[in-house]
C-alpha cells in the first residue's frame, strides 16, 4: 500500500486552519456584502447594477487563483509524488469550478442590464468558459479510471498543461478590445475606483479567499479520512480479519 | 516482412534516428493496411460540414460567410475522432512497453507517432478541404489561405491531441472524454486559423494570424510531446 507523505502533519495543519478560515471568510463576506450593497454609493454610469461586481469580481479572481493552486499542487504531486499534494489538488478542483461558475453566472446577470445580452463571445468570457471546461475535464478525467492513482496522474498532467489558459484569460481584455471592461484594480497605488467602492471589494476578495481555503481544508480532511478508511478496509481484507 | 521494431541482424540496438524512423514507418504501414481509418476521418469531415447547409439553410450568402469556420471546426472534430487510435492499438498489443524501452526518449517517439498521425489525418483533411469549402460556396480567392492555415494549424491539432490520447489511455469512455479535455486547448488554433481566412476575405494581411498559428504549432511541438510522454508513462505504471 502507498505511504502518503506525512498525511498526519498535513491533517493537523488543515484541522487547525479549517474552522478559523471558514468563519473569518464568512464574516468578511457578510461585512463586504453589507458595505458593498448598502453603503457604497451607486456608480455614476452603471447605477445600482454595478453592485454585482462585489460577487462577480472576487469570484473571477478566485477562479484563476484556484486554478493556479490546482496546477501547482498537481505539479508537486507529479514531480515529488507527494500524496498530500494530490489530496490538495482533488480538494481544490470542485471549489475552483464552483467559483468559476459563480463568475460566469454573475457575469451574465451583470451583462444583461449593461450590454443588453446574457452572453457575448468576447475574449474574456470565452476564456473563462474554457477555464470552466478545464475544471470539468480535470474532475471527469480523475474519475474515469479504475485505479485512483492513474486518474490522479492523468488529471494532474492535464491541470499542468491547462496553465496556458491562465495568461490568456488575464490579458484577454488588454489584447483584444472587446465588450468586457479592462481591469480596474491593476494599479494598486492609484486604482481607477473610488475608495468607498474599493474597500468592500477588497473585503469580499479576502473573504472569498479565506472561505475557499476553509472549503479546501474541509474537502482535504474528508479525502484523507476516505483514504485511511480504504487502507483499513484493504488491510482487513488482506489480513483475513 | 520483417518487424521494423526488431533489433538489427547483429543484435545491436539501433540509433536514435533509425528508431524514430522505424516508429514512423510502422505507424504508416499500419494505417496503410487499414485504409478504412483514413476514409472514416474524411467521411466524418465531409458529413459534419454537410450538416451546416442543412441546418442553417442553403443560402449562398450565409454559407460563404461561415464556410471557413465550418471547414475549420469540422476538421478539428475529425482530428478529435481520429485520436483514440493514436496509442490505443500500441497499448493493446503491448508495443507501448517496447516503445517506452526503445533507445530514444519517449517524447521523441511521440513526435514520430504524431508525424505519422498528421500524415494520415491532417494531410488528407487539407487535401479534402477545398472540395468541402467549394460546396459551402466559399470565395475561391481565399481557398489558398484556407489550405495554408490548415497546413500551419493541423500539426498543432495532432500534437495537442497526443496529450489527450495519452491521458485517456485506458479510461472509461475515453473517446467521449477527449472533446472536453482538448477543446480548451484547441480553441486558440481554431480562432487564429479562421482569423487568417477572414482576414484574407476582407482584404487584410493574413501574416499575423498565420504567424500566431505557426507559433502555436511550434509551441505545441516543444511542449506537447513531453506532456504526452508523461501521460504514457502514467498509463504504463
């Protein structure tokens, strides 16, 4: 049977992080939503409907951040064969896919009043849709083998290959002059957004990140327990007890 | 006929170039022995393209407007369809183990196999493309650009496809998985390929699109064999 690279220590760390991260994330999201939805002034151009930005933009950031995490964990797993890196990758994928779905749906809801359409085939939207397909492909490929390790390695390679999509998403609004607005927070010293609108956004981003960390820890804990249960089952079957 | 994979008469291991050439010749000979594979891909290409006039209506204006995209998308789907046999037969008859032990890096063996795949898939598609394009009322002035864009872009399809074929080796519903895995990686090829033809149709320079397409193929040549070889090793463990 496979010995995972110190899952005990990994388990202890995620147990320590899981609760506080989830709670702090939810609290920050609550504060951020309140400030964003009720306190921030309406946008001079977009009126009230810009407020969906407080869900849309952090979700879109998270969709890429999570993919980077997925790719890094997969690379670590492929290079050093650390089982815990694979546990992390497996835990990240559905969470990242969920944030990508939130970004796509909230973007459609924002696009309808702003552009008069739910969907346009502009570069940013299309590349994020492809990111969603990559997450789906990762999860389905992982699942498509009888041997979990074979699935983990195949999906890991796919995750690493898919990294080429990240710079395409990041720069699509700069490279192609399409309907989607260019990045607002790109200049940290003087962002083109008023502080009263910026603060809730940053709180939401931090909240989403912490919530993501909490979810990933929870899923990783479940995966570790599942693997241990499988090992015990296997030992029982082999030991004839 | 002697087995090209067997060691030479003296029992010495063949050199790198001879090994790769042997892999290439073996794959080509196998496809020549089963010409149905090539016919199936071409038939799929023509049938898929035929669906569009039936679906969107036979109006020449509409058809000539979408012809380049239809040809490119149908070619892309035909390549997807052909990928399941890239490594599958080798895996079933045990040749994959032999290839992994061959006196050549597995990534280069993948390149040799991809060249064979392109010669039996991409090349026939390029030859058949003008016929389909003319059926779709394409402006004959852009036919050359269409074929050129396919010639520059289809190697990338075969190379990236090798990754998908290697990763799904032995997977349940592997062929059904392939489109989901490869579509995100294929889309840039499609965009720049069609972009070149559209530029030609509008009297704009096609160079930038073709160069980006070529850059995609070169990038795929550099990276895809490594990823595919890693996938094959995972399948062998």
